[in-house]
């Protein structure tokens, strides 16, 4: 089946969200819409739609003009079995004691490692991205230092690979939350596939805004592998929800963005414990003072 894409950019998150909502009324309607802050440090937001029929270019031009966005770039995607392609190209990842793999590599799991199964169809959060890899390494280092997370949350959990990793090595259940309902379903499927249904609790939440998170706070360790802007916005809440002496493991930020994020968290009561760069990406491990 042929798929068409239409992408544009604009410099304002609110306008980007409004444009994404307006695209839902198009005919033919998109089968999926994404609104994301770009990770290149430009401050731009990207809005994209996926279509099973060629989109109405006149309607796209009108929408871009109404929302003061760049012209949409429309492309036709080749007919590729993307899951098969990912399976061929994604090899297992080793991050400290953790071995992250797809079912096609089940025969490669080494003895003595904490194996985490993430299916190829759910590729983001497999550990191949520098942000996820950095967070797994940070978790491994904290454990080697003698830290025991007895109350842990993964905010913006995606595939829940970080929550599952924590649940494998630390004693109590971990809360994995995401703003997106589909992501929560993906996380729950991964949790079941890894026999962690009793150890990882998957919920839909915006930041810490959920009764389950409020009741469980303060936390010993919180992961937040998201993006620079939401990380900065989350800083005051992180300061209120991480216990004194507890840790926040943050990623989803380019190397040049780390200083700005660190400043926001220093103002929220955190000090820098460990920083690691993996390619273009930085992972911050911060300690809550007090």
C-alpha cells in the first residue's frame, strides 16, 4: 500500500498543535498526525501527516498560510516492509549489564545479563538511540555505586525499557507513564512480553499529574527521557517529586542543550552527579539536594 507524507515546520509549539488539529479535518484525512519539537536545537516544531491517498495540496497550502507555517513538503514513500527492515538492521544493544534485543535475536542473549525484549515494530526505545543507551548506562552506574531505587518512576516511558530495566534490578514495582495512550499500550505489551506485569505499572499521565504518581511520591529515582523543552518545564515538579538524596536521570537533549537543562534543575534543587555524551546526545544524572 502506498503511503504519502506531508511535513512542515513552524517556530511556535501552540501554533504547531493547532495546525496538527486542523489537519484532522482534511479530505482525504491523514491516517496519522505527529507534532514534535525538532531535536536539532533550532527551536522549530515539525508537523507531519501520513496519508493513504495523495493529500490535497491546495488544502495543505491553505493550512500552512493560515498557521504561518512553511510550505508542506509532500512525498510518496516506497512500499517497504519496515518491520522486516528494522529486524535486519537493528542488532542487540549492550548497556552495562543490560542486553536489549528483538525476538529475532533471542538466541543471542548472553548468560548473566539482564535481557530486555523490545519488538522491532516498536523501534524507538530499543536502546539504539543515544538517549536510551545513556539512561541505561546511568542506571547501571547508580546501582554499582550502591544506590537502591525502592520507589522509581519513568516519566515519558515510551517502550518502558527504562522502567523494566529498573524493575529487573531493584526490589519494588516501577511506575511507567506516558502522555500518549498508544505509547502506554506499547509499554504494557512490552511489560507482558518480559514477564514484568506485576513489576511495572503502566499509566497515561502528563508529567506527574496522576493520582498514582502523587500517592507514590517522593521518588528515589525518576527517569525522564523526553526533550529539552518539556524537561525544562518539568523541572519544578521534578524537584517536588524526587526525595532529598534521590536522583533524576534525564535525556532527550542534544549536547549543546545540556547546560540550559542543568540550569533549570539546579534552580529546582538538583546538583550534577554524572554526565555522559553518547554521540550527539547527553544524559544527565542529577542528585536532589536537601
